[in-house]
C-alpha cells in the first residue's frame, strides 16, 4: 500500500496494491495526524518512508508522536533484517525491521516486477487541530533576494553610467541587480551586489552583464552560470567571449530600448 500524492500508474509500477491520497503537503502536523490515523486503522507491519526532507521529517514526527522506534537511513532491507552503514562505512548495523523505517534514496533497487493495481482507497478522516490553516507560495522580490540565491542577475560594470535605467531594467526583467567590483568600489552599488571571486559566486541560471570587461576575478563569480548575455562596446572584451548572446553596443542605449520593448510586449 502506498500513501501519498502519487499518480496511480506510478504507484502501480512501484508495486502498490492500494493507494491512499495524502493531501496537505504544506501541513506537517496534519499529515502526521493523517498517517497516525491510517496506521491505527490498518495496523500495517511496516511503514517505509523515503529519507528525503519531507519523508524523513514525517517519519520522525510520527516516531516522536507514537513513541515507536524508527530505523532511519536503511540501505538494505528484507523481511528479516534492515541494515545501514556505520563508522564511516567500516561496519554495517543490522537489526530486525521495526515498524517505522526510512530508506535512503537510490540505494534500494526499484520494484521491477509486474505492475500492481494501485486501487485508490479513501483515507479515514482524522480531525486535527492545526496551527497552519493555509499556505500559499509568495513570489520573492528579486531586488531583495541574496545574490547567491538569485536565478537571474542583471549586472552593471564600469561601462554603465545610467543607473536609473539599470534599476528600471532590473525591475522590468524581474532580475536581481549585481555589479562588478569597480562599480562597488565607486560606491554606485552596495558591496553585497559584487559578483566575483572576492564577492559572490553565483548559482544563477542566467547572467546579463552590462559594460563589464570580464576580468578573471569577475568571471570566477559566474563560472557555474549556464546562460550569459553581454552588452559591451568592445568586441574583444572577455565577457563578450564568455557570453552565449553578445550585443556590441552602448549599454546606455540598450537599456532604454529593452525597457521600451518589454513595456510594448506587456501592453494589451
Ligand atoms: C584580488 C582581486 C580580487 C578581485 N575580485 C573581483 C571581484 O570579485 N569582482 C569583480 O568584478 N572584480 C574583481 N576584481 C577586479 C577585476 O580585476 C576588474 O578590475 C574589475 O572586474 C573590472 O570591472 P569592470 O569590468 O566593471 O570595469 P572595466 O575593466 O573598466 O571594464 C568596463 C567595460 O565596459 C565596457 N564599456 C565601456 N563603456 C561602455 C558602454 N557605454 N557600453 C557598454 N560597455 C561599455 C568596456 O569596453 C569594458 O569592457 C578583483 C581584483 C583583484 C586584484
């Protein structure tokens, strides 16, 4: 039996005969109570959780609430014993499988046998007093996201003089503003905005460099970035070479033109 938010075909392929939909992904207390109710009703011999952020958390909550022992991080499992490595993988701890077990991802082979029925069952309604009544995803303000967590960074170098347009463009693009060290040294952007070896090394997907030469210390900060767009008046700038899309032009002209294009696109 499988309990969780899984499609019936996937659950059947994973070897589940019955499937119970557990909603309330956002409500750990409610999920724990739902599961405790299910366990009380169905009295299963074993309850297996994935050792993931959500699965591991649920297993520990349930163990704490019920007082039952939990075997976390199992890497081998059979009806007779569960095992996991210990002491830096020098020994293996084994014991009879308790009821609650978490399994480390990707170490136990997936069910390879025939596809099971995965017939949906209604979960018993368990009344829960919840601290969290609802949860919504609130989009982060890109201007306030720390550079290290930003996905799209628009960065100003020494070739940028029009900072009003730079900030307007960052807002229009939904990008987090960054800068070269030259710009931060000049006090035109805060030190926290500095991209590079002595600033922040980005984990962004896209980096848009305006008037940045591409010194080695700066390029170290964008080594992991997949998509780089560069605007520079110098065709031979290292940043132009690093970029997947390069525009050889004056940044002061490109910025308002891009803002106008974005506004035109957004207009009904
Ligand atoms: C120990 C050490 C650590 C450092 N760490 C960092 C770091 O973490 N981050 C960092 O950024 N730097 C760092 N630096 C400094 C780095 O070596 C460079 O000096 C700096 O990155 C240059 O900044 P820049 O590209 O903005 O300026 P510049 O080198 O002056 O380049 C400006 C660029 O803008 C172009 N340009 C000019 N006018 C226009 C225009 N109108 N439109 C479009 N393009 C134009 C130019 O062609 C040029 O390519 C470090 C240096 C040292 C020694």
